[in-house]
C-alpha cells in the first residue's frame, strides 16, 4: 500500500506540474486574449496540451469564461463569447496525464480596471492563506475550511461564486473516490476531517477551488490547484 500511495502522490504532483507548464505556455503565447472567442481559446489550449504532452482526455468539460460569463457556476453552459479589451477571463481545465487528474484554474485581466486587478492579486493570496490554515490544523473539516475561505473572501470584498471551495482528486474520475457527495467536497455540509482515508483505505487528497465574484460589478475570477500535495 505504501508503494502504491507513493506512486499515486507522485502521479498527482506530476500531473499538476504538467498543468503548470501548459498554462505557462498559454501565457507565453498570449492564447487567452481580447478578440478571441471562448471556444476558440479552449480548443487552442486543448491542442497545445496535445502538442506538449500528447494529452487527449479531460475529466471535465474545458472552460474558458469571460466578462459576465465569469459569474456563472461550472454547470452552466453560456453561449460562446468574444473576450473584450477590458475583460476578466478565466480557464478551468481538467487534463488527465497518465490516468492522473490535474485540476487547474487561472484568471487573466485585460485593461486597467483596479478592481479586476485586485481580484487577480487576491485569488492566489487567499489560496495561500487557506492552505496555511489547512496545514496548521490536522483535524480541519471541509466545513471549517470552507468557512475560512468565505471569511477571507468577504474581508477582501468578494463572494464565493459556487457551492463549494474544492473537492477530492485522484485517478480519473475523481467522483468515484467517495460515494457521499458532501464528503467529497469542501463545503458547509462536510463535517468530516479532510485528512482521512477514502472507502478504499487510501489517503484523501484535495483540490482547493476558488471562484470569487462581484455580482454588482458583473465579474468573477477563478484559481484552482492541489491543496495538500504541492
């Protein structure tokens, strides 16, 4: 079991490292840019992943959202939209590398709007603060970490835009790792410790997923990666 878990952890960390490299190249090539359609950008990133890593599968739908579409939760499917010169846009991708999931999200800001740039800075800052709280509390529950993120977001002037702030991650597909929905997510209903084993007896590993919005001003942002391994 120890050797299998070492391999599993290595696979998850390596998958995220590839996702970081992919989105580093996305930024270097200026793929997310004003004047391009959301679907066009999504397809371009998919093709770049294939070019860099031979990746052909994604465990969830590929998302590029911009402007008012950044307010919408994952399950919505808004019409394709052209990214404008003063937009926020974000990417939410779940590439599978050698059967291990990466779940990775980043935000891009165009133009000079100070509130949008503040959101861009707050997302990684609050991610790091939330992870620090997780690391400091060996018995922290999903509900407690959600509450922490909600407090940090509110203090910075943002609302949480979806019903959770993260989820289990593992071999594709992660939804099968634990049958109980609430226990599989960082949500107010999850009163179980995040550091536990799943129903197969393996340690649980988590993604921290931040979707913050300003509904009055009509935009949101997104930031997502591993919580407990890297």
